[in-house]
């Protein structure tokens, strides 16, 4: 009689002939490593999905040969997302998950693939993730002869945008969703990054050299650090910080001065913090928050922020030679949103269908994020609560955690490592809603030197008044 292992090997190989609704399995083989990294043995399945005549969506599904936890975890992408997320898949596999990822229908990290290919734009915007989900569940069910008990989506940045898109458009796909630093306001982020570039590169005197980022950052902390009741180098809620870069203005406009800002640099810094609106709809489009200064090179450095530039070049204006310095923010953001028409943007506040099937959503965002405005996460949360009748109506299904002094998805001066997935599992599977999530900051050597509770927005972590400010136990979540 064949052993259980032999049966699984045969089951893996047989997946090559499995019929998919919109695709074909191209390989199914046993593996125990990826890119020289040893992994628990798994069945590695690759497929190509073609939901439209111009679609060419690559996916992979990894299935543990032993120790499967009975669950499915899909992982998200980053930027223009032209590659399968192997690193995140390895993490999921090690936790016992069957896991999947997609290249979103193209190769590479630029947006030029959409020019002349409207179906590929739809694949990137939302279709590839849904089609991957349907195919992955079919493959999992065929391999294990049972469907996954629970299905989760985990992603940050573009993967966070994909997460919200899944909840908005395909509420039946996942039981639990983690949306980290979501690029949900894709058009707003693109336009704001170029507006900042225009301000910083208006002329030579406007450019803020990277060596002045620390100057501005230290001034922000001097002004606002103590507002939360403890001087610890972190801003718990940067929206309370009303720092004016004009306090650093030089007595003369000497661009070479290291300890002050020229008048044009002051105006450029103000532009980096500035919130604008869509003149037609009145929708707020937020920029960066006080505390983010050490990461300003992402938008305000010498190089263009290509993710945003590509959107306007290839999606909005369909002109590879379009010059971002010609952006008319007030006019072009209106056009960008209308052209997008809910294809890439993930701003639909109606999560009620997802909530109705008991779906749970955890969203998080670092306040110091220099690439995706943290204000966009706050605004989206507010839009959902407003649309669905108030925070008390959504609290049982959706919680937002803002992370003090964290950069984009990770890193930064504040505690920035945490386990959102375990919190989501407890919420979905044991009905234990996350009241706090402990975040840890580590030294370059890996030693934990500070912990802090993350609180469901709008609550913040308030210092109890005694004990070390580096210990989470000395903080409590309170309404601001």
C-alpha cells in the first residue's frame, strides 16, 4: 500500500492535469528550497491565467507536504508589482500555510506595460488577485481533497492596496485581510509625489539636500516630542504637531548654509507637509507628516519617484515623454481619478458585504511613512465609518493601527516589528478582537530595545506617568 507521502507526491504530480476556469497549470513538482534557501518540503505549482484575450497572469501556489495548518494565505506585491512575491511566500509556508502569489499580469517594475493594453491595466488593478485566489483555492482543494478552513490576504504597500481592493470588490474571497500602508489613493500619491518634486526642484535654491533632513527632523522633535506626555524621540500623533519650517529660515538666502533653510527651501518643506484637495470632488489628498523628514529623499531627492511618474505617463496622458515638471495638480488630479474610475484606486468605503460575511480587516500604517501618506489610511478609515454609520458599526470587523515613527511598511525610529497575522487569526478563528498589538524596536544587532502598544485608531498609546518609556507595560490605549 502506498505511504501517505507517496500519495501526496502522486497528488502533486497529478495537479499538472487539473483544469482551471481561466488558465492552465504549467508545472507541478516537489521542492524543498527556493533560490538556495532550504524550506519545508512543498508541492510547487505554477499556472498561467488568461481571463481576457490580452491577459497573461502568472501565479504560483505552494502546498506543504506535511504540517499543513488547513489554511490559505495569499501574499501581496509592491510598486507596479511585476513579480511573484517569493519572500513572503516562504514566510507563509514556514507557518504551515498553503500560499500563493501573482505577478499581476506582467513582468518588471515599471508601468509602461499598460500603454495600449487596457485589459492588462484591469489585471493589475484587481483582476489578477481575484483570479489567482479562485485558482489557488481550486488547487489546494484538489491537492488535499478539502478546501482551506480559512483564507487570508497579507500585503503591504501595493499589497495593502490589493488587500483593500479584495475586501471592496470580492468580499467572498477572504475571511481575514491585512492591509499594510496601503497605496489605496494611488492617483493621489502619484500626483503628490510630483507636486513635491516641482516644489523642491523649482530652482537650485529650492532643493533641500539630504544633509538637511536631520536638521528639520530634530527641529520637529524639539517642537512636538513632548506633546504626548513623554519625551522619547517619537511623535505618537503627528497631526497634533503644528511645526512651521519657517522657524529654521536663514537670515540670508545662502543655500550652502548647513544650519538653516533658505526661503525657497522653507516653502519646499511646507509643500511636503501640505494637504491638497481634488477641486472637483473636494476629496482630501494628504502628503507627509511631521516626523517623516529622514525619508524625504523618496519624493524630494534627486531622482523622480518613478511609480507616480509612470502612472501619469502611461495611464493618464499615455505619453512616455510626458514631463512631470509640467503637472498641473489641480487639473490633473481630477483627470487622473476620472480615468482611473476605481481600477487601481481602492477608495470605495462600502465594506458592508465583506463585513456581512464576518470578514475581518486589520489595516496599519507608519506615521513616518515617506512614500505613502499615512493620512490616506486615516481618511479611508473615516470614510468607511462615515458610510456605514459610525465607528461603533465597523469596530467588530475593521481596525486601523497607526504606528508612531515607523517608515514604509517597516523600519524607522519607533517600534516597527509586530505580528499582525496572529492577531488576525485570533480575531477570525477565536473571535478575539485586537485591543492592542505589541510593537518592538530592535538595534542593528537585533536586540530589542523598546516596545510599545499599538492601539486601534483613534486611540493612542498614553504614558502612565511612571516607569521606563521603553516598555509597553507603561502605556495604555486611550482616546485622544
